[in-house]
């Protein structure tokens, strides 16, 4: 099944081509991140379909996954 993936800020280097990624049915967010080479600790905020998600969340066909790193500033 296909999902849409977008990495932000310092995570852009892990972005799949055309923002589309093929996953097996029942794949979890964590599985997708591992498949793309992203270290688990690098993903600090995860959204699935514009709602706060978790690494354990199971993805569905057409889901939109957005991943953000820790943000610093002051």
C-alpha cells in the first residue's frame, strides 16, 4: 500500500522520492521510519493525517505521515 511521507527540517535527508512510500499492510510508523533509515530517537513529533500520532500507530492506505525533529531555539 502507498502512504505519503514528509520529513521536516534536519530530517529532510531521509525524505522518500516524490514523498510516496510503499509499505506492507499493517505497517507501523516506526517500521516506516526504520525502512527509510531514520534513527528512532530523531523523530520527536509524528503526525498521521494531520493529527498527533505515535510510533506504534498502524498506517492505512493513503495515510499522510509527517515527522519533525526536536526543535531548539530561544
